[in-house]
């Protein structure tokens, strides 16, 4: 009777050990899968980070190019205004000279 009880207790412990072993194996498998997934995600994150850095660098270069274009436009607009002023002055000089030529012609 004691032997039967101990055998029953042993069987219960062995069943619990088997279940625990199965759970441990399943947990280890899940852990391995999670680690693999984490490594894949880290790799993807690194690729995305590099891509982001590339985009960030491109954006920085575009901003610099944009600023340079704005400065060039400002310079060209200033030059255009200066040329317009000179053209107006030359037009006035032309008119004055034409008037003077006309006056001289009238005097002759």
C-alpha cells in the first residue's frame, strides 16, 4: 500500500515533470523565435535608419540649394532693378540729346 502510494506520487511527479519539460521546450522555442524576430527588426530598423539619414542628408542639401537659389534670385532682381534705372537714365539722356539736336537744327 505504501509502495502503491509512492508509485502514484512518483507518477504524478513524472507527469508534472513531463508537462513542465514540454512547457520549457515551448518557451525556449518561443524565446528563440522572439530573438530571431528581434534581430530581423533590428536589421530593418538599421536599414530604415540609414535610409532616414540618407533622406535627411538629401533634405539638407536641397535646403542649401534652395537658399542659394533664393539668394541668386534676389541678386538678379537687384541687378534687374539697377539695369532698369540705368535704362531710364539713358532714355532721359537720349531724350535730352534729341532735344538738343533738335534745338541745334532749329538754330541752323
